[in-house]
């Protein structure tokens, strides 16, 4: 599209997907997305490659963070609830 709506929507969705994967501690999924974007960047022409590399950086940001967005105490409490409820 000429006004960039598709690009903005794709960038937003990529960030949300990466955040969700981080919250779920889906390290393998994040690495897989990074691999796919790396391959795609090699296949794209320069104007598109820039955007693919930006998407890669967004995914890498979440892949390289510690996999807990929750404070330790809250995380421990939630994990304790999972164990006590038989999950």
C-alpha cells in the first residue's frame, strides 16, 4: 500500500507475537521466528530488507530478555497456585 498501513499493521502484530512468545517462555518459537526473518531478509530487495531487519530486531529484543516479565514474588505465587491446583 502507498500509505504504509500494511507495514504498520505487520510491525505491530510482530511485536505482539514476540511479546506473547516471551510471556509464554516460548524460546524455541522466538528463535524460529528469528531464523525465518533472517532467511527472508536474504531473499528480499533492499527496501523490503530494511523492514524485515526491523522485525528481526523486535523479535530478538524479546528473545534476549530474561523470560519473566513478572516480579519474582508474583511469579513464585502464581507457580505455587499451579502446583496446588493440580495443574
